[in-house]
């Protein structure tokens, strides 16, 4: 199996932030919602507060840990929505190549593509009000055409293979062929794209929360912590530093892992290496 | 004087040695041939001469081209040499041209890169060169793009690019392998004519002995990176010494021994079958056109017979095969196996499908890479109403029948060579004991020696399993060696039909005649 | 080449057909979401405690007593003639407000796109032509980080460095276009923040597209003609590599629009982004509806332009669909 130098740092970073999110369920250094005006604007490494406190005296480390939970949950569910809806759509379109269903699916896909996730979030917020659920729906809807297109493209090239013809000669129908022959052979591609979309989801969630369309108070979120810190960046730069670094390292870890998985799983590169 | 002299040439990529002590020389106005099976290092030799070797490779020895020492020349000297003194053409004309530039621009570039002349003059020279390679101005203006012309025409454009500056040496690396037989004959004639007219040297590289026999003055046979035998063509074919080259020649002229027991009852009947496709819309509000891929075809195969269908690419033979297998809807006509129709209503008939199986061309694309051989071979069991209880025994027997071992059932397809994979494909076709096997270019992608063994296996299986074959191929020599009767297809229609020997010895239809005349012949094959 | 003009025209017409369809479908979706899903828009806009006569007045003003399909056609008809309705809160025509804000948002997006392309192309070409070298490794490492940094956080960091500490650029706000120099200066940091992730992605796409292209058969053909590596790159590889790169540029415009809305918040720029957030908080659905339609219109038109650019680069697309 080819090795990739990106695998270890990527896996370590991803594991670290996942662990942080999981630990936050059972333990955080302080309660992340407790307002403690006496201890506000504490600098990092100052006594009780490893990463310092914010303008309400809340512990930043605790908020980052709980925020990791929310960021990761939103991104995972959003990518899940995209995959669960997008992959079957793509498979159906490929199996029906050139047919009315294929044409319809691709047209609807193109239409959804014209709505950036932020625009979807704006529409939902305008009508239903803000909330973390908006972020999930907005990012999820945006992911559907991404996976549908990827699946369709990859499946189309597989449908040209002789082993699909052989399966058809054996009397297998399109649903069975898609499940038995197509899906397992594009699974790698979906995993790699899934990692990328996951990291994009983290950034998108942070962006939506930053402008107030995502996670709402009192739930902490990396994006909202950054929004809070902006006016105080001069005298409390640590408030902006740590949530930002958390986003950067989570996304970096996921991207490195995606690259490593691509190197390991992509059959084209594997063939070159042989 | 000697144009090209290669002595003790050794090449390797990284640490892997590819060529050992290769020697070769070529005079101006002569044609030298390099023959070998895939992976023997013949293309590497060609690339070493232009020093366009893959990254990480290293060449040692002597390589003199027209007094220039290639292996020590600077990159700038090589750039000045390439295209002017030595030119190359490659196997795949479909991808050898830049898709976003016109053919005129691409040929003119070959001229302007070496000659400081105004563009208009280069374009005039381009036109003249294209005329020389029979790409006439009225049908092919310089503004044509590569995707607008056929494969054979693209190869002619590539040749024009290569000979525009009248180089002293032309290297042709499998120049006709991707082309149909009549197109191939045209390209070979063109190359021979250019050698004669320009007095240039031609180094031909091919896996095909028959082509070389007709073209080359002097032949080098390469095996595993070594020249195992070389000599003037006539002499070489008469007195082959090295066992490898003799085996190569024997495989090329091989005909499996078949004992035919043909019953009179027809097994498969095809009546007046037509398959049309809707062409993509060519423009805004234009009614889409229709393309008749198979046009009113009728024939029948008797039980135990081996029927060949020959024709060039796009003649409809593969579409016909798919229609017979029930994979394509037909617009008219009927296909029956025994007394039952392949299609009942709009759906394929399972009872009929059980009685036929297929083997495809590509030994690499024929198997799901994630399934083990046992699962691959047993896939046709899906056609039965119940999965057989002794499935693994049946798989073992099928594998044994094609010369593999029962242990191979536990391996993945990538663990096998191309020839072995084709055996697995045959095992898959045998597993439900079909009466008819359709072989769609089943041996076309194989090296000549492997091909001979697979044909031998097919002949043997038809006896032991009582099989009927429908053998579809563009390769006349293969069809001749294994069929009893032949149909010739052109543009979706059957133009000639008859017993194999009769068709080959006394073709009646002009198209059949041109096909047979165009096919290169080996000395042993010519009556 | 005059011979190609009708072919190009035919292709453009075909694409235009699908452009119109997409715009129609998008307008229906937006209309349904904003005006039909919430139930009674008047109640929604004024709140549930509103007086019945105020509600009636608003309904009459917005024509809400008409059936939805009639409202859709009068709204869509207005869009076609450039009439985006009247803002309920500001009592000014939405078209005027939007035009005003576009004078910031549009130059910002263009500035960022140009900046991103200017950084990405050389970096991608350098990395591809010197594959495996130190230059390649550093381009790949830097772009990896560039993708991971959220643009609004990067914006905060460069404000801290270049505005607060070095005082080279203003930290936010927009002085207007009276003095183009100060205007551009005010847009520079936002454009840099917006361009960073785009440039990183584009550079990586450029690199891999070029590497793919350099492995093609026609590159070998060109080398066999006697072209040097550099000539092959400029004359043959780049134009073919542009095909996947263009796809990404088209997609990125979508992200530039979304990113622009966020970045305008960071720098307090009175662009479309701020307009839409104000409208949301004031429940001014007329403005929300029209600005969203405008954003989607921009995405669809840019993708149409990318489709045309494809056909200009790749002659195969002009004949096939």
C-alpha cells in the first residue's frame, strides 16, 4: 500500500479535535456558559484559565471544546444529507443516461448549484429565523448536487466497463448493478470527496455563525466566538486567536487526510505506482 | 553511408533494466523493423533515439544519428534535431494531436519551429505537405480541428507533421495498431512511398510479424530487452534460428485443430434485425438524425458451428452482438434461440439468456476489481431460478476446464496476466453450460503467442462442451483460423456470407476483396 | 476565424436557452420560499400584533389580495424591466438601493477574482513545471494552509497587522468613489482576504490540470517536433489545462459572492451583504427577495459566460452539446 506523508499529521489533527469534542460531553475545565465578570479578559496561561477568558469571563478552552462538538456535528450531518440524497440521485441519473430522468436530475442539480449555501441560509433565516438547524439545511442542500454530480460522472465511466455488460448478460438489473458493481467501485472517491466537503462544511458553519445565521447564543460556536472578539481584538487578541486556530487546524487536518486518502485509494495513482 | 548506428545500447528506468546491449543500423532509404511482444522494450529503443525517454531513465552505449552522438548531445541540440533530422509518429492518432488547435497550425508549427519563415509561407508549405499525405485541400481545409477528421486521417496529419521538413530518419512506433485494416494498408503504402520519394530511413516498430514481412528490409526481433535475432527480411523468415522468434512466427500462423460436428438444426436465428440510434442534436431547433447501426441483418447459426462476423470498426458488429444478448432493443426483426425469442414483449427472456454467454475484448475491464474470481465466475448463476448448491464445485470445474486451478477462485483479478484473465472470462461464460458463446474481439487485445493458446483452448472447449461460437472480430487471420462460416459486415449490412475458406480464397463482394487484399500476410499464411 | 462564427452562435443560443430556463426556475423557487411558504407575508412583515387596518394597507400596497400566480408575474415582469419593487422600511425603490450597493460589491468581487488569478496562475504553473522541487513543496504547503484559513478570520488578522499596527490601510468603512485611489485602498484588504482561499484552490487546480495535460500524447508529439519544454508548456499545455481551471473559476464566483457578503461584515463595507442583513432584521421581504434573485442571477450568468469560454477554448464543444 503506498504511503503518504500527509496521513499521520492529518489523522492526528482530526483525531485531536474529534477527541476534544467527545470529551466535552463529560468534562470541560469550566462551565462554558457561566458568566464571571470578575474574571473577564483573562490572558492565556493565567491561573485557572488555560486559554484565557472572554468579555463575559467565560472560559475560552471550554467554549472551544463545546464549539468543536457543534461544528463537527453540523458538518457531519450536512455532509451526510448531501451523500444520502446526492449519491442515489447520481446513481439513478447514470443508470438512466440520456433519458428524461437523467436530464431532469441534472437540470435540478444545475439550479441548486446556483444557490450558494450562504444564500440558502439567508433565505431560510429570512423566513424561519436563525438557528443551527439552518446551517445544517443550507450546507446540506448545497452538498446534494456536489455528490450527485461526482457520483454521476464516476458511475457513467464505470457503466462503460465490460464487467457491467457481463453483469447485464447475467440478467442483473440497473438497481442491482448500481449496488453491487458501481457503488463499491466509487466508494473511495466518495470518501475522499466526503473529507473535502466535511472541511468545507466546518468553514461554512463558522462563516454562517459569524454573520449570525448559524448557531445562536448561548450555544458556543467558533464562528460566533470570532464575531464577539472582533471589536475587542486590540486589547484581547487571544479571544480571536484560539477559535481561529481551532478552525484552521481542524480544516487542515481534514484536508491532509483527504489528500492522503486520495493517494492511497485513488486507483489511477495506484496504477502509476505499480 | 550509415544513417543510424546503435551499439551496445542499454536503458533502464530507475533501477529496472529495460534494454540490454541492443545493436541496430539503418541506411538512408531503407526500412528497418523492430518486432516484439508488449513490454519487450521496443518503444524504449525508439524513444532513446529521440531522447524522449520517461523521467528517471538512463541510457548507455553508442547511439549515432547522422554523425551526432545522441547520448551526449545537449538538450538544445536535441531540440534542433527533433522534427528536422529525426521525426516520430505514434500509435494513438486519436490523442496524438492537440484537440484545441487546427491541423494547419499544428503542421505549420513543425515547420516554423525550425525555419525562420513568414507564417504565410509556412502555411503554403503545410498545404503542400498535407497534399503529399493525401489530405486534399477541398475536403480538409487547414482550419479543420482534429476531432473533425477520422483516425486514419489524423495519422496522416501526424505523418505530415513528421515529414514536413524531410527528415533523414522517421521512427514509426506501432503506427497502424489502432487502425482498421484498410486504413492500415493506406498508411503503410504512404510510408513506403515517402521512404522511396524522400530517400529517408524508416524505423518501424510493431508487434505484427505480417506487417513487417510486407514492409521492412531488415528485421530485429526483441525479447525481454535483447535483440534475439536479426537479418534481412526474406532470409530471416526462411531461416529463423532462435526458439523465441520461431515461436512467434508459429503462433502467428497457428490454426487450432478443430473437429466439427455441425447439426443441421439452426440454433440461433436472426431475422431482419434493425437497430437505429438517434444522433445528438446538431443545433438549435434541428431535428435529430437517425443512424442505422444494424440495418436489416438476417442469418442463422447451426448447432456446433463456429460463425465469424468480420468488419471494420463502426460497421455494427458489436451492436449486433449486444442485440443478440438482449442488451439492446431492436426496432425491427426478431432474434430467436432455438424456438424462443430473445425478447418477449419488451423484456429479455431469462430462459433464453441462460443458453448464451459472452466473452469481451478487454481482459482488464471485464471484471469488477473488488470481487474474487469465485464470485466473478459464478455471476451468471443469477440467471438460474435457484442458486445451485454445489456452486463452488462448479466454479472449480469451470476453472479447471480453462486450464486454471481451483485455488485461483480465491484470488482477485489483478493477480492474473491478460491471457489468464481471458481464461477466467471464458470460465464465467461456461459456468451455466450455455449452448452459444459470443466472442466479441475476445483475443484482439492479447499478444500473439497468448492469443494462439486461447484459440487452442476455445477449439478444445467447443468439442468437450458442445459449444456453438459466434466469433466477432476485425482480425481476418483470427477469424480464418477458428470459424467454419463467415459473414462480412459493412455499414450495418451483411455484404457477403459463405464458408470461411471460400470467402478468403474467392471473395465476391468488392468490400470483402478490399479487406482481404489489405490484410498483411505472413509467408506461411499465403497459400 | 469567420468559418466558426455561426457554430459559436448556435452553441451560444443553445446555452442561452438553458440560461433562461434556469433563471425562470430560480425565480419561481425564490418567490415560493419568500412569499408563499410563510403564509401571510403581511403578518410576517409587520408581526402578529399588527393592527388589522395597517395589515390591510400593506396588503393593498403589495397587491397581496391577488392570487400568488398573478403576484409572481407582476414581480417577474418588474424584474425584467428593472423594477425591483419598493422597500417597505426605506420607502425607496429597491433597484436604486441595490445599484448603490453594487458599486462596492461588484468591484470587490472583481478585484478579488483578478488578484486570486494573478497569484494562482504563476504559482500553479511553477509547481507543475518543477514538480517535486522545493518550489513545488512550498506552493503546495502554502496553499494547503490558505484553504484551511477562514477568510473572515484572515481578514481580522490582516486588519490587526496592516491597519492597526502598520496603519497602511483603513480598518473598515468605505469613503466612496469620489477619490478612486482611497476607494481602491479601502477595498484592498477585503479583496486580499477574499482572494486568499480562492487563489489557494485555483493554484492547486492549475497544478494538477497542467500535470495531467503534460502527460498527454500530444505533448509527446509536440516534443518530437522539436519544441522545448517551455514552448510545449506555453503553446500546447496551458490552453488545454485552462478547461478544468475555468470550471473552478466559475464555481469560485459563487463562493466569492457568498464570501463577499461575509467579508463586507468584517470591514463594515456598505455593500449588498449589509443591505441583505439589514433587510432580514427588518423583515423587509421585498428587499430580501430581490437581492437574493440578483445574487442567483449573477451566478447563473457567470456560469453562462464560463460555458461560452469553454467553447472558445475547446472547439470540440462547439459541435457536440
